[in-house]
C-alpha cells in the first residue's frame, strides 16, 4: 500500500551542481535563468513507493496486489495497465476524479544525483473508508507512503492484527512527521520497519552519529527487524539481538531514484522466502544496485532467478 506516480526523467548538459549553504543539502542543481536548456535524454516511467515495492514482490514470484490512489486520467489508467502487465492485482485502487494522478519531473545530473519536482495529486487522497479491507486476503502487508493519513495506518494495523497478517513499512516523511510517541503504539506490531539514518535521527531526537543509541531506542519500539540505510555507506540491520552491517558494491550509477524502495522490498522478498537476514541484505543490495543502473525506479528491478553470484557484499554481525 502506498504511492503511485508518473515519473518523467530529464537529463541535460546545462544542469550544474553548485555548492551553497542556501540549500539544505549544501548543494543546488541550477541552470541559467531565462535561457533555453536542451534536454539530451527523456524517460517516462512508473514510480511511487507503493508501486515500486509491488513490482519487486511480483517479479520475485510473490502473489501481489497494490493499494493506492490514482486519478481518472490518462496517467492513472496507464499506470494501472503497467502494474497489471507485471502480474499485480489492481482491484483495490481508488480511482479518484477530483485531482490529477501524482506526477514527478526528475532532473538528473551527470553523476546520477537528482532533484525531484513532485506533485502529490491524488496520492494525498488516501481515505480509510475507501480501502476494502474485508476483501483483502494476505500474509503480509507492506506500507509505504500513505500521504500522512494516520487513519489509514491505524485501520491497516487493526485489520492486520485481527487477521494475523504480518506488517512491514518504509514510512514516508508525512508518516514520520506524526512523531515517535504517536507511532509507537502501532509500530510495536510491525515485523519490519526501514528508513534512512537521517530520518531515524530526526525521529528519535538522537544525534545522527550516535547509531548505537538510535538502534537501542528503535529496538525497544519494534518487535521485529529495524533497517537503517546509510546511502553510500551501506546499511545496518537489527533483529533486536544482533546488528548486521553491509556496504554497497562498486557498481555504475545512472540515477538513484527508487534505490531505497528496491532495497527494502528486495530485503523483505528474500526474508519472506528464506527467513535469512544475511541473504535478505544481499538481495536487497543486489536489487538496489541494479535499479540505479537504469533510468526510473522499476526498469532495473530484478526478476526471480536474475540474482547473480552470492554474496554481492560482505555482511558482518556484531
């Protein structure tokens, strides 16, 4: 369950990265004001965390349905058709007619970094009473960005508890904005929660570099696996007893959109299949490393049996 978007990627030689304290990240992607910038490459693709994860699960042979909201417009119907071609059940989508399907224009620099101009559109209109939980039959439910709709999160957890369904999440920024105290009562029921280190530090109020304390707090909240991704530094995973650490392989990068979705859904796919955390980290890493070699969040998602030699990276345990 989560967002579904139409993504358009633009790459041009005129995009320049400039270091400046005026931007939160310390760098800006810039082009000349009032000029015409020639686009060298344009790629149109499906995206959104919910749809991206669903493609991984389906390509890994898991029977998969996706729950989301799209507009009753051209992009919405095209996205549903693309999901169906992946073998994903789309019967639970809400086709909402009051806004446009979520849309992103993604500006890609030469080194693979990107800036996303995101229009949330219908993705903001998740409504708990529009989701037919009584018709859903599943062993796992994976929650991505829900547009910050706490009622949907609460109802999903209540439904999962009543039906003995395992829960996993890679929450979006609007979900994390509810704060730790409001999320604690729900997250204690989750078997898997993943986020990046910056999000974990902000959520817990613990300094970014104090990873040990972040894991201590999150392990007390989550009765399952907590995954903290660290960008180019790799990932750390806790099962409440041990911390597993892995780097990332030295592989080519075209652009990084969807890398996090690919890791979390890849990890969970393999964990559902084998129950092996080391192997799950390996496959999540392989899936993510494949995605960044293509434009778009789904083109590089691995199919069942495509995973190359194992292990891809070393996983240490402490």
